[in-house]
């Protein structure tokens, strides 16, 4: 078995383990984005909820998904270790997709489909919670504390995420729209199995990375078992809480403050410099909530918008507008992440590379630009309220640069700013911010949707696009605040750039 030092002293640009983790994560994201891309449309078209409720329901499910990454990160740090967490999470995700694939029957009663839908998504929620944060933390563990190749590693990993998102985001909804929902959910299960099998092979080369922090004692085995059983017992509870979005509200009011209190409690064990870094990490986390709240319209209101308000051609070629909504951004990430990486390197050679705070600020400015373009789609609409898929896709192009300035850098900075024993938890915190973002996204989406169930397509178009303009304005404001406070936060970050 290689030692940690051997793994971290790799030659070349990337450690070989990064490629293995890349593929596991790629297939997991295929499953995840495949499911995400189907949610809102499935809720409206099959579960027959109105658009406002669908937005809230979407936000609630996604909020739970990401909130459980915090819990998954915590249990990985303390009990399971990253590997076992990931494995357990993967199994639950497979179970979730299978339940959806086999349980949903569009000829059955609405109640029955509600039941299977919420059961399947609850499995997926817990599963993603155990999988997602821990694979990202393992990427961080491949690098020495001061290895300057870390950001490049996260960029590559982020590309893997997006290859999965691109394929899954397009394939699942396209299959659901043209063949059947069952087949689309089934595909997610198959792909998740590929992810897990890939990980089984990856484990061999990980040395000590991701092993459980506990030794093999009997008491520890019981603790492990308790985590597995506990997570299964939670499933019916989650089912109830997700299905009633009021309960999601209570959950979200509690989990964030509780997580914060827990971190503050842990802080007493660390030096002043470490505490300052953790505070800086919290600033990044706070802003990312706002970012995702706006960005994640993509799975909610933008999915509904794409379903009805868009033409289906780009430069004469026919596409599924929902497929484009789910995957255009991922495609742009794959193409432009390396180019942006080169631009950062070019700038850093000339001492011009913006620091992480400024990059976050720029992230918001690009996000604003993208939402401004979404707003502009209004002016390209025909008399029926159906508008250009091309302009819509252009908006994703702009947003992608915002995402690239914030999201991969956020992962990397979490691993840099957190001391070793808090790595999993802080990564979980980063994703908890996404949970709040998703939650807020649902509420914003519901607020923007036209409350009249009989609203015409034109009325829906106006209602959503006016909302997008507002979001663009909020996003610019956040970007400017971040740039303004950057000198202060840099001080807290100490030697971390
Ligand atoms: N697109 C990224 C991923 O899937 C980031 C998602 C998020 O943090 N909200 O990992």
C-alpha cells in the first residue's frame, strides 16, 4: 500500500488517482443531474402539481440533497471515513433510482406515484449526502498542503462533474420525453452502478486516504452499523419532510444555525490563525448561498420555462429544450474550464491573477450577465410567448464563466482553509450553502411563477423573465460587495491565496 507521502509526491501535473476519482464522480453526476433535470418537469406533468408548488418542491428536494452532504461529511470525518461513506451513499443512490424506475407507473393513481416518487428521492437524498462531499475531500487529500497544483486538480475534477452532468442532463430527460420515465430513472441506476464499480477499483490506489478514523475495535463497528441503520431509519422521516414543504422550512431554519453552532464549538480547539481561516471560509460559504440561489433556477423555474416557452432549434438543428437547459452549461464548463485555467496562469505569471475573493466577485458579475440575457429572451418571443433557444443558450454561456470563477475554486479553498480533522465537515458546509441556495432558489422560482394556473405562455414568459432581471440586479450588488470587502477577508486567510 502506498503511503500518503508517496501519493502526494506524484510527478507531473495530476496524480493518477485523480483520474479514477474523476470517473466515479462523473458517473455519479450523470445520475444526479439526470434526476435533477427530470424533477420539475416530472412533478408538473406526472404528479400534476402547479408550477409554483413544483418550484418549491424542486427547491425542497435539492435543499435536502445538499443539506445531507453536511451530515455525510460529518459522519465521514468522525466514523465511517470517506471511502465507506462514499460506498454506502452510492448504494443508496442506486436503490433510489431503482425505486423510481420500478415504482412509478403513470397509469396508476396519483397517490401511488407520489409515494414512489418521494420514497425514491429520499433514498437519493441520503445517498448523495454520503457520496458527494467525501469524494471532493479525497481529491484534496491527494495534495500536500502547499502544493500549487491543487487548483488545477480541482478544475480537472470539475470537468469530470460536468461531463457527467452533460450526458446525464441531456440523456435522461430526452429519454423520459421520448420513451418513458421508467427507462430514464433506470438509466440513472445503471450509471450509478458504474460509478461504484469504478470506485471499488480506485480504492486500491488510495493508500491510507479515506480510511475510517476509528480503529477496527468492536465498539467502532457498532458505531459504523449505527450510521448505516440510522440513515435507513431516517428515510421515512425525510419522505414526510420533503413532501410537505413547510417541514422543509423548519428543517432549513434549524440545520444551518445548528451547523454554525457546532463549528463555533469546534473552533476552541484551534489556533488564532486557523480560526481566522475558518472565518474566511465561512464568508465564502455565505456568499455562495446567494450565488446558488440565483444559479439554481436552472433546475426549477428555468426547467419549466424551457419546457413550454422555448423553440427547439439552434442554428437549424433540432434539440430538446429541456435537454439544452440541463446540459448547455456543463458543455461550456468542459470547453472553457481549461481555457480559463490558462488565463489564470498567464495572469499569475504577470502578477495579475485576481485573488479568490475577487474571483468570487467576478463570478457574481458573470452570473448577473447571464440572467440579464435570460431577461432579454422576452424580446425575442413570438406572439405565443415562445422564444429563442439560441438566446437562452447564450445566457448559459455567460453564466458558465461565473460558475468557473466560484465553484471549483470554492472546493479548493475549503480544503486549503480547513485543518485536517475538519476537512469533511467544511466541505459539507460548502455544500450546505448549496442546500440553502437550492432552497432559496425554489422560493424565488415560486415567487416568479405566474400564480394563475390558466396563465397563457406569454404571461408566464413575462413573469419569469421579469424575475430574471431582478436576479441580475441582486447578483451585481453581491459581486460589488465581495470586491469591496476583499482586502479584509484576505487578511483572515493568512498565507492561503
Ligand atoms: N455543479 C457542481 C456540482 O455538481 C456544483 C454544485 C453545487 O455546489 N451546487 O458539483
